[in-house]
C-alpha cells in the first residue's frame, strides 16, 4: 500500500483553460492601466538608467506545459500521457515571476495542481485527491553580455542560486459497500504527504536574433542528497521568444525535468524517479 500511495505523489505540470483565461485577463487589465516602460518583458536585458524607477523591472509569465510523465516508484513503472493527466486534474496553474534591480534578478516559478481519481475493486472504491505545490526561487545576476545594442546578436548569461520547495498532500477515501442490502457502508479516510527542499543552481542564456525574435535556454540542477533533498534534480528548457509589443512577449519551446529521491528507511524505504517532458507556451507581461 505504501508503494502505491507514493506513486501518486509526483509532479504534475498542467494549466487548465479556465485558469489561463482568468489570469491572463487580469494581467492584461493591469498592463494596459499602468505606464509603459521600454523594457523586455522577460527582463533579460538592462535599460539605460534614467530615473530610480527605470532601475527596476517586474514581469509575470503565466504558462502552460503540455507534459507527459514517467514515474518509477519502488520498482513499479507508471506512464501517463498529457491526456491521462488532464483527465484527472480538477485545477492546474503555473506562473513565473521575475523582479530585476539593475543587473540583479529574483525569479520564482510556482506550480499548483489539484488531481483526483477513483479506483473501484469489487465492493470497494478508493478516491485519491492530490494537492501539490512546487515553488522554485532563485536570486542571481548577469555574469556576461556580448549582445549588440540593437539586440540582434551576441549572448547574455545569468547565473542564480536558490531552492525548489515541494509540498504534496494526498488524501485517500476508501468506501466499502455492505454485502447485505440495507447495511451501512464502511468509510475510511487517510492522509499522507511529502515536503522537501532541493538546493538548486540555475543558468539562463539569451540569444537575440532581431529586436523582436530571440532564443532562451534555461537549465537548473541540484538536490545532491543534502539533508532531505533529492539525490539529483535537473530541469532544462529551450524556447523561442517573440515580442508582440513593448511589454508583451510570447515564448514557445520544449521543457524536460527529472528527479531521483528516496523516502523512508529500512523496509519502508521507497525510491522514486520521475521524468516530466513536453512542449510549453507562455505569455510574458512587463508590469514595471
């Protein structure tokens, strides 16, 4: 039972349509109701400092990751396509935030998922509900920049350090129908979960092609088995960037991440390896 319960505690990267509509609509209202600054919505370039306000930049990026998942838990393999995950997801939400002060950056990447499924075995039904939060936070800065003033060549490199927080809570409700008619069903609810931090180091590389088109490569690694951290964690993404206005940018690309960790000890020890991969698309909005 423990292995089965652990198999449900794995990252889910889904963005439902209703979440996209609500978040994007709100951000559009905010964007059009505030002053415009000539800054890259991704804040991957500095502007000429003219006033104290120009030293700051804020960008929000709601995005969708159409991912499939491969999990190996306690020697058992579980393979789920994007459609499999979407069919059992009540709500999914993903958002990146970036704050810049001159060349210093603070980034946050938050995923929330509420997932539910039901399994029926003869007279017994097992309802599983997963609530998951994944929050990656880093601080760092630009270490190299050879990009042209026209943003049509060269490369910009940023390095950041921080942590990735995982919070997975799973609730199981077991209902067993009586054998004889008129009897009272047996109802049992149990809850289990995982929380841990992974120390991480990240790098971003920006390759502008024209003032409106460029490419971005992100990579993160960490874990290293420190304290309760994963044995290892890596996350890589390659995206094309398309600026549609002074403060709006579309990103589209491919992302994959993997982690390997062990929970429990002795006879209760369970090792799980999870890989999530798929295309992603986002809308970056420069707020400041």
